[in-house]
């Protein structure tokens, strides 16, 4: 007798398995808790296995069988999405879900514009987006939580593919009253004795510090933040300089104070911004079209300006 369950029920199972509670899974899926609970009960009945241990005070935890099933169900859901892409290939249409990740440092500058132009070109694609740091992007791609990510070429693992779009050189960010604010360029050596506000994100911070390590020196880090907007406000209010590869269109900090972005001089490696994806991601036509769209937008000068 064939098993009777739906793709939607499998999606609910994955959501609960990852969230640990039906309530959190309900919020994530925008579905009522009783509907998710009923789906889990039906799956357990169909499989003849308990998938979760119910702990009144601590939510749900996967049984050993549940953990094995969760891994396989994720593969099934991934392959089911490919059926949508295959149908699109056959019919010549682009449709289905697309989950895009973007590095948090420039998500507000790049992703909404790219997403809007892609949705206008392909209205049958349903897009969700996530703003993540670099380590979170690697993890989300490997767990198939996102299909593709806009990010930098920082510490890229061998099991992911990177398509370069833009080269972004580093800038020194200073307040207009900073001692170095009048210079046209600034060397790393000139920065050593000044206090630094470090954008302290995984891999990004190592990149900025590497400029000093090459000189056998250490930056004078007096402030750390994981938020680009907070970094800009700290700099504008005189807490130190910072280094960034993204130069916003506005030279004002979030609290309205002026900033200057001065090119960092010397043998400093620029960042490359591009698209990161699993090795087999482009077999999905929606991902192929998104990659092609981003490249075309860049070629015709319509990709969001992040430097210059």
C-alpha cells in the first residue's frame, strides 16, 4: 500500500525539526499550529515511527529515527523543487520559488533593487530573501535553505561555486574632522596609531586586519560592531576610523553627520562581489536565470552602485 503524505506535510516536518517547537514552525511557515501538529501526527502514522519526543516544557526533539528521516526529507524536497524547474525547461517558462541570501553589510544597497528587476522580468518566480553574515551564508547554502547568495569572495569553500560580478576596493571611513580627512588616499601605515572601529563580522574582520598583518603591525582596535550602520555612526562621532568596501550613495552617517570615504593606498586586495551557490545549483532554471540577470544588469550598468 503506498504511503499517503504531501510535500506540504514534509515541509512542516522540516520546519518543526529545525525550529524545535510547533509554535516557532507555525510562525515561520505562516500556518496555524493545529495544522502543523496534525501533519506531524499523520506522518508518524504513515511512517509507523515516532519522529519527535514531546517534552512539555522544552518543545519537541527529534528521535533517532526522526533525525534520519529529516535528512532524507530535505533531499526529497530539494528534488521536488527540481521538478518545477524541469517543467519550466520543457515549457520554456521560469517559475517556482527562489531563496536568495545576501551578505548583511550591503544587503540594503543591493538586494531590493536586484530582486525587484528580476521579479518584473519573471513574475512567476516567488522570491524570499535572507540577510546573513558570510559563515551563515555557507551554512544556509549547504543546508539548501537558500539557493544562491550575493556575497564577497571571502574564505570560499571548495564545495561552493562563485561567479564574480564587481571588484570593490577598500576605503578608509573617517569623520570630516579626522586628522586624515583632507588626504586623497591613505596608507595602512598611516592608520596604525589611530583608533579603529572594526566591522566585526566573520571573515570580514580578518580581511581588514590582514592589511596590518602584512606590515607586521596590529590595528589599534578600540570599538567593534557587527552592524554597518552603527560603524558609520561611531566613525562620524569621532570614535575612530573604519575600513569598508562598500561606499553608500549618501556620505552621511545614520544620525546625519558627514563622513569621508578615502581610498586605501598600497598593495591591498580588493573584495570581489558575486554570486555564491552549490555546485549543482544552475541545473535549476530559476537559479540560472537569476545568475544571468545579475550579470546582464552589471553589464548594462544597472547593477546597484556599491563603490566609486
